[in-house]
């Protein structure tokens, strides 16, 4: 990992790794604990894009790696933080970043779990969960703050147009980030946690979006599957949003979709609902001032 040790502080070049470094930092492939042998994942090429890995100085002093995809063009672009599933930054998350970049966004995916280990190459789901549970929610919010600081300091980012989206674990991160950061203008949460599970005790390391909904600083579009157990919390979340006056947030439920219906490398993938959700995401971003910026390759 890059050490940021200059006595005068962090230089912009310190935050960037070489192309060789990109391969060394992130697992190349799809999460082994979830990939389907029958899957035909979407592949978005790198033509017209700049792809790099950066290291972000997190509040706890950790040099946090993050995957960045952006248009290879001049000017400032709106930005999207992409919050990963429990499997971390693997080929699916990297491809989502490239999809955003092709449209005219700067996309960044922080690697929340690598302080302990990269979950992507681990086939045992129980071991993956152990890694994820060692990432406290306040720490992850610190990682989001590091991504925001990076984006706001870049000459290729429009600092007033920053969104967030996340999948599964990252859907919960999206709700929490929109409750914590005024710099984020809009969020889209794909099947993320909303409420405390029955019997869960108070734990300062675990934050539950429904308990903090009054603090929402940006509208959130929730996209959930009707065949996903997490969707049982949707009525309570809708009620909490209404009670808090957060009428610009909404939740869509796809009756036939399972958890992970956007993940094109998993057996739960539902291409029709995934495409509809993606269209709704783009429309929701645009309606709250974070529309993509068309560009010509430099």
C-alpha cells in the first residue's frame, strides 16, 4: 500500500497508483462466493475512459484504496460514489463504475473491507461475513468522507454535483451516507439494510437508517425486490420517511425480484428489473441536479 509520508502533507500525485498498481490492489474477477457459472456479466470497455486506483487518507489514518473511472475529457463532471456489496471491489463493481463514466460521470468505489482482507477472492460466504463485520459503520462513514474529500479536490469533478449509489451492503451505506453528508445531493439504494433485525442489541458500531431518517440530507430512491427478506422493512421505512417529512425520498419494490437483482454475475440477476432500476436511478439523479455531462474524448 502507498505510504503518504511527505512532511508537508499529501500531494495530489500521492493518491494515484500506476496501472500495474491497479491490478495489484484489486482482485481481478467476480466474487467467488456469489458468481454463477451460467452468468454472462455485462462488460463495459475502457475506451474513452481514464481508469486508475487512488489511495485516500481515511480519518483513521488508513490509506484506503479506491477504484476510479472517469471520462477521458477536459472539464468538470458530476461524480458518483459506488458503495459495494459485501464482496468488495470486484469486476462487477468496477464495471458499474465504468458504466457511469461512459455516461459522463466520475465514479469512485472505495474498498471498505481491505483493512482486514479483500473478500472478493474468498469462496466461503461465512468467512466473507466475518471480514465485513469487522468494518464498523462509523469507520465506513469515515471512508465515505475520504471519498468526498478526494472528489471535491479534483479539477475534473464538479464539487456541487455528487451522488451515491450502492448495492446490498452498499445500499445500507447509501442510506447512512445521505443521512450524514450534506455534500451528497442524491442517493439510490439497491436492496440495502434499513432497520435493526429482531433481537439486535444496541451497538455503536452498527447504525440503522430507519432510526436516523430525520437526519436525511439528500433524497434517496430505494430499489428492492419483492422476494427479498430485507423488503419486509419497506412499509416501516416508508412510514418513517413520511413522518419525518422526507417526501422527496421513495421506495420502489419489484414484486418478482430477489435480493441482488441488479448483480449480473449472480443467479439472482433479473435483467428486466435491473434495467428499469438503472433507468430510474439516472432519472432520479438528474431530477436532483446530478445529471451526466456529455463529453467528447480528448
